[in-house]
C-alpha cells in the first residue's frame, strides 16, 4: 500500500464503493444499512487517503534522504580529495625539511672543518709573526753590529792615518 500512487488509490476507492442512490435504498437493503455502508465506505476512503498520503510522505522522505546521502557523499569525496592534497603538501614539506636538515648537517661539518683550519692558520700566523719579529730584531742587531764594525774600522783606519 505504501508504493501506490494517487491514480491507483483513486481507482481502488471507486471500485470499492457500492452505488449509492440518495433517498432510495437498493432492493434488499434497508435505509439504516445503506447509511452504515456509506459510513463504512467513507471511513474506508479516509483510510485509503491517509495511507496514500502517508505513502507519499514516506516516498518524499526517502527521496530527501537519498538526496542528502548524495550531497554528503559528494562532500565526503571533496574532503577526501582535500585530505589527499594536504597529505601531498605535507609530503613535499617533509622532503624539503629533510633536504634542509642535510644541508644544515653539511654546513655544520664545514664549519667544524673551517674552525679547526682557522685555528691552525691563526697559530701559523702567530708563529710567522713571531719569526718575523725575530728576523727584524736579528736584522737590526746585524745592522747595528755592521755599523759598529764600520765605526771600528774607521777608528782603526783613522788611528792608522794619524800614526803615520
């Protein structure tokens, strides 16, 4: 009865009705029986109409539920696609982070190597500076010695000149 349409229900109502003649009762039926049958038919008509109405409401609810399910399914697919895209973005970010961590590790290793190299070069510079100072001092000392030696030779030469 739920799936019956309006047209089918109307035909059922029409077929189930007994012919009613106002004021005249058919042969073999009393007026009180006729009124009773009319009330039964009227009640039956009302029940059929309620059943059809309920069937239409149920049908509409079912259609609404199907539409709602389709909308929810479409929205769910959109959200799944968005989640897929976000996971893809996260994966790319993870790869970028790994590359940057590798680059950072390499830079830290380079810094360690250059720091130790810088330390060695600073020691070498200090040693060379010390050697340069020693050479300068030695050179000054040698120059002074040479100057004294020239002075001594001059003095000796002058002594020799004055002696003669």
